[in-house]
């Protein structure tokens, strides 16, 4: 469990608590959602990250998580519809090693997750030190004549 020691008071414990605190310190409150609905959706996905993604124990758990996300992202750019939020960032970090291990065929099976993940990893400032996850197959032929 992560702990953040602050200068003015007791330390903060827990991924969501620390992340929300840092977002507020950086005056980037929009990352927590702007409307009541967005805030609820962000909170929902942050909880999902901690309870489901971090708590997964088997390949079956991973498959269910990817299926859940794939269905949710079917008609959305980001987890909170069309708004980039903290939920996207933390879910990206929670799934990075999972996406690294997927075959090209598995990535194609979870096309909406792959599209979202690739978009998030190229969002300015998100990927940091993590390696780039490759999604595009090399083309054997070109359209050139």
C-alpha cells in the first residue's frame, strides 16, 4: 500500500487518496471530473483499479477485466466518456504489464481496450518511464506500385 509523507500533517495512505491529493496540489481538479456524473464515474474506475485490477489473481480475472473494459469503451474515448481523467492514468499504469504480455491476436480481440490504451500511452506526460506497447502489425506489402 503506497504511503505519502506530507510536510504538514500525517502521511496519506492508499493509491486513490494519494493520487487525488496530488491532483489537487497540482491544481488539476478537472482530472477528478467536472460534473457530478463525471466525478462518480472517475471514482468508480479508481475503485475498480484498486479492487479488481490490483486484486486479480488469475488469467481468468484478467480476461474478465479486459472484457469489462472492452464493453465499456465501445462508445467512449476515455473511461469517463470523452474526458481524460485520473481514472485513465491509473488504469493505464495498472494494465501496462498486462498489455505488454498480450499477443497481437489478444490485443485485436480487445480492440476497444487496445485503442484506448494506445491513445493513453501517447497522451503527453503519461507514459513516463514505461516502455511503449506495440499494437500495429508490420505490413508485408505496401500500396505503392
